[in-house]
C-alpha cells in the first residue's frame, strides 16, 4: 500500500506499431489511459511527470495525496 506522500512510477511500451518488441499493440495502454487509471485509484498526476524514455517506452509519476 502506498503511504500518503508516496510516489508510484509506471513504465510502459509506447503505443507505436513500429516498436520491434513488446506486447501486442491491442493490449498496450496509451499514456492517457494509465493516467486515468491512476486518477481513478486516487493518485495525482502532473503533466511535468511524463517522460519520454526513448526509444520504446514512456514513464509516468503519480503521487498519493
């Protein structure tokens, strides 16, 4: 369980058909979907906490209020 003030990180494959590896495109969530899931779980997200982890991934940071 994440304590108040804690930080959770998400790293996932880009939603890009040219990515040579990783899960099938139909099961890769877009960053916006991960953000929505985090917010539904009660976490906060600031746009500056989105990272382009080239060449194949993205990262998101969430905080528990």
